[in-house]
RNA sequence: GGUGGAUUACCCAAGCGGCCAAAGGGAUCUGACUGUAAAUCAGCUGGCUUCGCCUUCGGGGGUUCGAAUCCCUCAUCCACCA
């Protein structure tokens, strides 16, 4: 397997005395086991470490990308990553703070395990002395009997300790309560870490800080059973400075799978990063050096309207996830669609390239504009579409539509396509059939 | 096992027989300003064949001319008692 362009460009910043210092500077460490020991451990001989991803959806999302990039940074420092997909833990479900999860079908979970494995592989190097390895926790939990599990693993867990974990106590204090199934989740994750320690000498687990209880469940178990101090790093929850949730675009998660979130949508998501957040995002989501990021920070201060930091962030992450060519294509599309120029002046090739990136629908002259809004997914119902038009937020080829009963005319852009716009930045392509 | 309380739209939360498609707040969305920002201000926010009609107030059944509001029952959660 050869490295992708994005992967081969990556490196850690040599200006930091240690990797640990760089991780701190990037804001990737929220909690951890003993800091001094970790710093030393990471500077020493290569270690094996892991991070798990549960198949709760057919794709990973931006929150998972933080973990993938942390795995990669550690790999670049010479350590050996294990990417774990939760074939078994995905069948159980870790306790969400608010409510019990609905169990997914076994077949569905198995399918998602495959998708996630493929995605994880794109972000790690599978060559060289410290090549990555994919593991599935179903491989060691499926053969284990309930009796073995309770005798060999369960005996090491005290219920008092388990009840004190935030994830569990939050649920016990909520009206939702918690099932025995989800209560057991931390034991399964602890078992994973122990298994990976025994099989691969894995001594470090990374994860989101909301997983801290599950991470320490593993370090505690290894300490009890093997008498060894294993480590854990919890990354911070990424938050937006305006209080909204990070990683949501129009209420939906931003997925790494291009069929769920298009490269264009991915690029637009990052381009719209707040000034107040963009530097922190560059630190976490790109491999730019401290020096380069400092330069962007200065530009955000002096000429924020140019949004150079946002552009760089958007290109880098889009290229990382979807490849350089896709990133270049969506930059061109964005320039065409948001440029100040007349859309009608664009040549057919440019129009085709730009509109290809957008959600689209097949229409005919005479169709209702409101209907087209629904067809393209820009509005979820005709009522909402009419409302959008009434509010003056809809335009076809940048010509405002003011009548709720307006129909599409045949004046398309070059190439027989029209651009439907809702609000300032939600676009779709209308493909006219003869 | 017993008694009492709760369950309302995306979330929180009023309503307690007609004036309820359901107050208020949050969030989303749209407009103005702008940098495809943020903050701020304003407006919208169940659906549809939209001066009207249809489906919603945990599920099901009933009383009534008429129910989110009353009764029965089931489910879930909370509290106290055993």
C-alpha cells in the first residue's frame, strides 16, 4: 500500500522539545495518566497504542477525525498504532448521558465495522517498522463464554467503582436510568485494553475525554491483572466559541464518507469556521507547524476579511479526507458559485464542475420553484419552501424569487443547469431534462 | 407489591372541557449589517390541493355536541411506603 499525498506530507513539528509538548500545544490533551511518565514513554523506544471506534453509524465523523489524527501524530513519532473497530462493543453501546441506546442489528453492525475499518486505514500508514494494524474486538469477545467473562474479567471490577464513573452516574441520576447492558460497557472496553496489552504489548489508549471512565477501566484492569502501569490520554471535547456544537452542518453530523457529506460540503463547513476558532482548529486538524500557524494567527488579527486561515484549514482537511484533487475541485466550485461575477458568464465546463459538487435534482421548465426546493433537499416540505420564498431567501441563478407560486423558466446557465439558492450559502443544482 | 406524581412540538416548559396547531424560553431557519463571518436587531418555525382542510399533546379505549384538558387501561420514569 502506498501512502496518499496527504499522508506523505505529514510530519510533527521538530521545533518542540518533545512530542508531548507539541500535543499539549495543539490542545490535544485534556486528561491523561501521569504526565511525566507519558512524556518519557513517548520519547523512548516505540510503544504500541490504540484507539477504538464503535460502529454506531456507517461512517466516522469529524469528532473521530481528532482521534485519527492523534493516532497519526503518535505514529509519525515512531510509535505503533492499533486501530480498533468495536465489532462487539458496537453491539452493546456505550452509555450516552441522556438516554439508553437502541440496539442495532448484528448484520448492520458487522457491515459498519467494515466501512469504519476502511476509513481508519486511510489515515494511518500501513508500511514501515511501525505500520498500523486494524483489530476488531469481536475477535476476542465472541469466543468468550459468559462464565469465563464473569470469572476472569468481572471479578476484577468493583461495582462501587463502576457506579462512580460519570457516564454511569449521570444516567443513574437521570430519569432514563441505565440497563445492565450499557452498565457493562466499561468492562468490555477494559477487556479490550487488557487483550491488546497481552497480544501486542499495547500500553497506551487514546480517546475523547468523555470516554475517560472507559479508558481508565482498562488501565485499572491491566494494573490489577498484570501489575503493569498502562496509560491513557483523553482529548478535549471540541467546542465552538459561540456555544454551538462543533462538527454539525445544518444540524447534521459532518461525515468522512463522501456519499454522506460531499467534499464540497466538507470544504464549506471548514471555510465557515469562526475567526475565534480557526487557529485552534488548525492546531488540531492540520499538520502545519507552530511557526506557520502563528503566521495565520497574525493574519486573522490584521486582515480577517481575507479568511486565509479558513481557506487553508478547509483545503487541508478536505485534501486529508478526500484527496488533493477533490479539494482543488471544490475550491474551484466555491470560487465559481460564490464569486462576484455573473453566473451566466461562466463557461459550460466551469458550471458543470461547480454544480457537480452540489445536491441536485432533475427538473423541467414550468415546475414550481417551491417543489424544486424540496426535490433538492434544500427544504424538507412544501410549506417550508413557500415560507423560505416568502421570506425572500430563495434565488434561481442569483435572481431572487418572490412569488410562492413561481415556476422555473428555461433560462439556464451554460450546460443546461441552474443554481438554486436558499439563504446565503445553501445551494443546489437543477438539471433540466428536455 | 402498595400509594402518590409525572409523560406536551427539535430541546426546556405553560396549558387542566370550547377562544389550542397549543403561551414563554432556547435552538434552527430567513432578512438587515458584513468577510459565504461573529455580535446585534427583526421575522419565521406541524402538514397540505393554504382566505380552507388534515394529523399532533406517552400507547390504546371511552364519556361529551366538543378533550392536550374528564374516565378506564397499558407502558415508562420519579418519590415515599413495604
